[in-house]
C-alpha cells in the first residue's frame, strides 16, 4: 500500500509542477536573489524540483520488468529476421 501512495504522490506532483512552471508573478520583479535575477533563480530551483520529481517517478512508477520485456522482444525480433 505504501508503494501505491508513493506513486500517487509522485503523479500528483506533475500538475503542480505544470502550474508552477509559468512564473507570471516574477516577470516584472527587478530584485536579485543570490546575485541573479529572481526569475532566473526561480527557474533554477524549479528545474531542480523537476529533476527530483522525475527521479522519484522512475523509482516508484517504472515497471520493474520493463527492461527485461524490451530485451526479450528485441531478441525475439532479431531471431525471426530473414536476410
């Protein structure tokens, strides 16, 4: 049950990231944060959050046997080819 909750949480983060992607509230902000324009700093942190969410999705939602099935399908297709 914990694995399902982890998947649901990871999938729920996708719409949140989609909504947060367009930072309309920072377009006209002339302030600087960490020596960079605040909008650029926001997008750096946003990109880091996207990396973490995608890593989490791969860890909890990726089918465990997907690579084995892909390799078996590829090996089966290669064995049946005629030249």
